[in-house]
C-alpha cells in the first residue's frame, strides 16, 4: 500500500493542538475535521464578527479550549494575507477562511 501524501500524510502537531486532538500526529484533513466537529457541537459559530454564538454563520467564536490553539497562529499566506491571532481573547471571532492558517501554524 502506498504511503499517504499531501493532505492525507500525517503531520506532527504542536503541543496545544496535540492536546486538543488527543494525538501527536494526524493528517491535515483530520485536524480540520476535529476542529469543525468541536465548533459545531458547541455551537460556536456566528453570523457577525465578534457576535454571540448562534450556531450558524461564517465566524467562529473562540472559547477557552479553541483559544489555546488559535493563539499560536501568526502566518502570512502566499497571497500576502496576514493572520495574527496571538492577541486574541475568549469570545473574539475568526473568519472560517482563517482555519487553514490556524492548522498550518499548529503543525511542524
């Protein structure tokens, strides 16, 4: 059987994400799935930036557990967009499109 490649290849998780996921290695697809399952199960989505959780919308509300992972994010995309969540506080929101930056910043 061929070794997994690309998004399916397991990557080493940094400490806070490893604690969140409960394992030290996972493919990026599974990391994203675990984050979204957590967000949806706790209704941590809202329709407006820094809005209250309402279980729908494109913004993700950081609770204490997500905040530990989000605060490790400081990256610049290939298109030059900067995602710096290091000063984020509980209750702040991120756009769901920033999830790729969160995952990338929390793997080695």
